[in-house]
C-alpha cells in the first residue's frame, strides 16, 4: 500500500524544489561540457538534503536529468547530478557537470552593475572598453557607437501618405505601415532584408544560397533523409543524432496542431550573435495542413553550427522618423545602426517610391500599392 503524506506540510518544500529544478534543467543543453564527469564531490547531508535527493532519484527513471546544489544557512546540504548528461554515450550528470544556462544569469550581472554604481565604482553609462581590452566590435557599445539623429515627430494623418507596399526590382518588397505613431518599414524577402538592414554587403547572394540550402536539408529531413543535413553539419559525428531527434520530436509533438507537413519555406537570413563573429541565422517554416512549426538554422562559413527551436517568425521591422521633407531616418536597436531613406513624389504630390540611401549605391523600390 502506498505511503500517505501530508500534502499541506510538503507544498512549500516541493514548490521550492521544483522551482530549482526548472531553473537548472529548462536552460540546460542536455550535454556535458566537462570531460571529468565522474565526480567525487557529491554531497547529501541533513534531513532536507536527503529528502530532496530521494525525490530526485525517484523521478530520474521518468526522464528527469540535471544537477542540483542546495545550501541551507550557508552550508551545502546537496550537490549532486542525476540522469544522463549525454544519453547517446551513456555519460551521467554529476555535481561538476557544466550546463548552458542561456540568458538566466543576465539578471544577476545587471544587479551587480547597479550595486557597483550605488558604490560609485562605475557608471551604467560607461563603455565596456573602459574596463576590458580587445572587446569585439559588436560588443563595444559606447565611444564610437552609432547614435540616431534628431528627428521631427509627424502626426499620424501626415504619415498616412507614406503607407504602402514598395517592390524592389531584384525581388522582395518593403511595407510601410504606421505603428505606435511612427512609420515602420517591414522587409519581406531576402532582397528586402538586404536592402533595409545591410545594403553595404558586398555579396548578399550568400544569404540566398543559405536560404536555398535550408529548404533543401529540411525537405529531405521531413522525408526521413538526413544525409543532406549530415553534409553541412559542423561536428556531424556528435550532432547528427541530436538534430534528428529535435526535428522529429517537434514534428511528432505538434502533428495534431499542424497536420502533415506539406511545404518548407524560409523567411530570410540575418546576422546573429549566436556562436560568435560571422554567424548568420536562417528562419525556417515547416508548413502543415493546419499550422506550422519553426526552426532557426545557424551558419558560419556555409557550415551549420546550430539548430534551434523557433516559436514564430521574427518580423524584420525598423521604425523611421522624419528628418525633413520626405527624408526619414531609421534606427535598428539590435544592430545599433542608422538607416536613411527618402520617398519620391510625382507632380501631383503622390508617393511613387522610396530609396534606401547607401554610400555604395542607393537602392530604389517602386510603390506597387
């Protein structure tokens, strides 16, 4: 007969425990980065430590894996790993297993910076280059960072004449809409993304090649053929099975919602801060009868370095404010980049097109509706 427990007396304990488990496991990659996985430093002490350890050992056969450290009154009472770190190689988690925690640590970094500012040891406005040498260009905010120009605020009524769809001769289009009292330009298609965000790129054709490659590897994968994926994966011996499991798991999980996958589409390739310098990201849609699931593919030097889940398509949109006349200035926060464009008008004053200004050659789009 199962042992009965007092639910009320345990609710606080298990709420605390499950919160810790969520923090540790939700952001982990499931793969150990530490070669020394057979730890001799495991700790299980005191009644609370033993209770938590017993509970985690009992749920491990049901799929739990992770590592937990619990301290009480400054003393560590539990420091232990559970389940597998690398299932394919039968390597268990330990108290020394290193996990990828994603962005969860940023809040502690921010709190530390605010504390140092309170102690007048730094200012939140200081550039990072004040404290560190050889900072990568994309992280060196401050000093030479691009700052948007002074602009003029127009009423919504005066902005409406700029609304519309503008087609590029090379393909793709830019859509001008009013959002939050500003003119927002949205890019649809790789040519439009290139024109709006990085018209100075010398070989934007690379992004189109990655779009086609992304479609081809997924078209094969949904048919059960992962050879095309294998050919482009960096560290394929280690990653191929994990990529297969991720794709097939998501297709199975959402099949009732999406129906059979019928088409693979891409929404474009963009620069990404994942994986370091020169990494780009392609957004992929697996379109089903009733719905879709999405993935990010991360590339460097035409090789895939990552495959990630994507909740939905990240719309490429940049807010623009009036400079003067029909000239507008846009500012992309993520890239800390200024973008200038101007609208052309006919003799009647009607808007006929727009031009994205670029030192190496302006890009023009004709108003199509």
